[in-house]
C-alpha cells in the first residue's frame, strides 16, 4: 500500500458510532507484490487502485474484481481518492436512481468526497443539479457550475424553502442523502410524488413503508448491495469516463498515516473539500541520491545510511564528484560495508545536467539534498550576486529534483534547510530565503501526498567547507545567543527521529533556553517557549543602567573615557576576548576580527545598551572604537550649549532666601524690577499684573514661574 482513502465511515468507526462490527480502511492504491494462479491480466509491480479490506496497512490482500490498474498520470494519492466516492455516487445515481437527463437531483454535502463526485456524474448524465454545503464552501460549488439558486446550507432546513422556490414548487426527482433527523424530513418533503430517495447514511435509516406512496426509498451498502462483479464493471466504466475527460479527480488533502489523528479530526469537523487521503510510508530499498554527498554533512549521512540503516545503493553527487577531497576514502569505507557507491560529478545549478543524471541513475527510492553555499552580508550590502550564490545551489536543484522525480516511487525526499530561515540570522537574509524555499517546498509536496522532510538545522560542531570560515569567536557568538553546536551523534539521531515520525518541516536545533532568556533578544518564533529574563533586585546595579545613565553620572571631562571603555567592553564580548583591554581603541574594527555577522551582533548589543537607533553599518561608518565613542558621546551627552531654564532652579533658591529677609526685601524687589525691564518684559495686563512691593515671596515666584516658563 502507498495511500489509503479516508471516509466518514472510518470517522464513525473511530468514534464508536458505526453500527455493527467494522474495521477502518476500505480503499487504497499500491503496487502488486504477488497474484493468484488464475490472474492473467495483472503482474507483480503493476500499480492498482480499488477496494481493499483493512486498507490502512502496509500489505493487504484484495479480490481481483474490486481493483483496477491506475490510469496513466495518476499519483498514488490521486488513485486512493477515487474508488469509493465515484463508485458510491455512480451506483446511487446510475444504478439505483436511474437518473435521467433533465431531471432535478439534490446532492447533500456537495463538497465532500461523494458530493463532488456525484455533482460531476449528475452533470454528465444531463441532470439539473442542486447541492447543499456549509456556506464557507459555496465558492467550490460555484466553481463546479452551480448558481446561487441551486445552492443552500446543509446546516438548517432553509434549503427546503430555497429549492421549493427555485423549482416553482415542482420538487426534486432524486435526492442523494447523507443528512439526518429534521434535515432528512425536510429533504423527503422536497421529493416529487414519484421521487427517489437514495440514502447513503447509516445512522438515521427510515422505514420505506412509513413514507408517502409512490416515493422510492433506498438505503444501500456499496460492497454488499453492488457486489464484486458489479464493482468490477463500474470501475471499468468510470475509468473510461476519466479517460474521456468526462470526469475529473476531486480535491485531495493528504496526511502521513502517522499523522492520522490530525486527519481524522479534520474530517470529523467537516473541514475538508473532496477527499482526505493517508499516505503510507515504505522503506527506501533502492537507489538513494545524496546531493553534496561528498561534503561535510552529505558524507556523514551517507555513512549513517549504510552503517545504521543498511542502505545498499548510493549515488553521491557534487560539483567535483570523485575528485572532491575525501571522496575516494568515503567511497572505499562505504563499499567495505557492502554498499554500491557511485560518486558522480554534476553541476546542480544546471537543470539539464541534473535531468541527465537522474535518467542515467534510473528509478530512485530516496533523495537527500544537502548541497548549499553561503554568501553572508548585511541587508544593505545584499546584491544579485549574493542572492545567486545562495539560492542557485540550494533552492533551484530542490525544485528540479521535485519535478524530475514525481513519477518515481520515492520513500524519502529530505532537504537540509537551516535554522536561519526559522529563527533569523543577522547577515544571512539570502541564505534564510533559500532555506525558506526548501521548507515551503516540503509543505507543498506533503499536501500532494508526496514524501517530504525539511530539516532546518542549527549549527554543527562538525567542520566542513561551508563552515570552515567560522572562528572560535563565531562559535562563542552563537553560544551566547543560546544556540549550541550539534554533535555528529546528536545530528544523526535527530535525522532518524524526524524520518521515523514522518515529520514535515522541522527544526533540529540545540537550544539552551536559560541563555536565550537572559540574552534579552528572544527570536519571535520562540517567544511562546521562552520569556526574556528580568534582572533581580541584586542584579539591578548601576551596571544595568543605560549608557546615558552611566555617562551622566560622571564629570564631563571623564565621559569620553567611560563611553570608550563601554565600546571596547562590548567589542571584547562579541569577539570572545576576556576583557576590554584586548581591544585597541585605534585599531579598525574589521582588523580586530569583525565580520558582517559579528558587526550586526555588536550593533544590536550597543543599541540595547544605549537605547539609540543605530544602523547595521555602525562599525563601517565609525571604523575604530575611538571614532565610535566620539559618535556615541554626541548623542548620549550633547555638548554644553549655555544656560538653560533649569539654571533658574538655583536662582530661585537664592531669591527665596533673600526675599524672606525683611531688611533686604526692598532691594530684592528693586533688582527684580530692573531684571524684568532688562528682559524687555511687556507691561502685564490688568488681570495678570503683580504689585511687587506688596507681594509675598510665594506670589513673586509664582508670577516668575508663569513668565519665565
């Protein structure tokens, strides 16, 4: 089995609501392993679809009459979505109802699997089609050719009035029913005097003898009532209709069978349109292609597949192929473990070359895409070359591999993405974009029912070509951010876990949550997991204040030295030095070991410490600690610009003391009058004038407050 269709019957079984004993799974698509001696029209290896008992399994046994070859161009998920819904709709409308051209037919739950099939069949038979569905799904009914007069909700009995009006009271000839209770009652009232009511449900069966005379009521079970021989005939008739393009496949939503709980819940809530299909994983027992297979991670995974998983046929491709460093040694090691290994040179950025490679290899059962390239730079320096360097070897080949192997029976399609696409990484916008494409591609594949896993790796302790440029300072920078290096053992275990659980786009990252919390900069995707730590009372010393606070606390002549020391301390932290004394105030930042990534981290740290808005080009605009300290000082402690209104505070204290002295009060008043005259103060209006000779000290200063601000 490769895929199995999920039906509402399976949901009822899961909920314990299905009458009688029944097992889940009744339709699927897969590959024939063996045949009985009397079978002459099928052979092992043929792709087939149809009805299977207990279809949710790796291997099942079927009656030849209930299966048929999969039409050319159909995937396994397409084929698994086909049998029951079209057989049910065809048997109900064609065999039981004998629907004729020009008759009116009502199809309840018109956007479900049987509903979408029945609408197509009824239109093919020339009937006038009415349908109900949740209003949120009406656009799909309109897309199938129904206008608003032929559409109504399936949640209330309003459809009775709507369709009674549309038919001008003449009623409906045939109803294909899946509703219950009062909705069934309303449906029965819509029937014409000789109408046919075809019941697909099992939970609200009616007694035909209790219904009005002339009405045909028929409940049916496809397998029991149609029988294997009629099913064989209908399968052949339906395939002919698909071949002639009279019918088309329904919309399909796929889940891996290991995610079946989500699929059942989705279907139980009636959120689907068309069919729900569960894909059934299988072991990659043939050729596995590893791009970047001679590289750092590619060679590690190749070794792991052979020694742990027993892989016996690998194709390792890279630009240098067998001439890549270590390729010969790797090939010899894998061959000693019994594997067939082909190391091939291929330019993955050339689609034609990649297509030729796949044709030469033959059928694949697995692909692992590890190839990639870096071109780190800040966003303001990002150009077409930097984008091309990262996107071309990472995103383009991934899409081409997807396109070129859609008809291969792949058991795994794994791409190596990066946490840069999930968490963000300063200076790696281009690399993040390339890896985001991989994550989206895997989501796209899985919705089509194709295998796919994207592993957005954190950084590995294992050094390779792409990470050879990283220094100890780079490793320290990532560790300070709470991202720890993944060991080889941890990485291969995470690889196995992701594949074993059938996961899609996941991020195997080694996080140290307390460090992330203390960093003060929690990535958005982790904010539900990590709360930024707040300093405790014992930690909230002057050192935790902003730089502006610390600069303001010292004398003006000492401020530049304080800012310079703070700049050097932050630079030392970013570069991994033990103290500020290791950072020369006159040496250019770029000569001290800064690159684009550490430059952004440094800018972020200074921004947080100062509260200033600073550009990513901070150390390039101010290339030495001395230059940066001068720049920051002008913003943290602007130069003295002369007296300000704040200087009045000191004057006020002096004047208050003098004005309270009765002997000197007249002299103080006279000086104030002279001061106001010198300032050019206008004569106050009558309602705001103040008699200085008679005023109290409080009145004088209240008046001055109003005049001088």
